[in-house]
C-alpha cells in the first residue's frame, strides 16, 4: 500500500478486476479507521512501531 500504484496497476499484477482491488482497500481502510491510502500507511506504521491500537 505504501507503493504509489493505482488500483488498475495492482489489479493487473494480481490478475483481478480494479473494482476488486478498490473494494478490498475500502475494507482495509474501514478496519484501520481511515479513509484513504496515506492515512492507512501512517496507521499501519504506527501499529508496527507499537503505537496505540484503538
């Protein structure tokens, strides 16, 4: 997610539809409590560094 790839680029690499990538990203964002990729990356880095979990 930290790599600046579009949903279309990710989908092409995985052999799936771009809409599938977007739906999975939406689910990840919801789980992390964020609304976009930059916030998701920051949240994941915080969690990996032992930051607050909730």
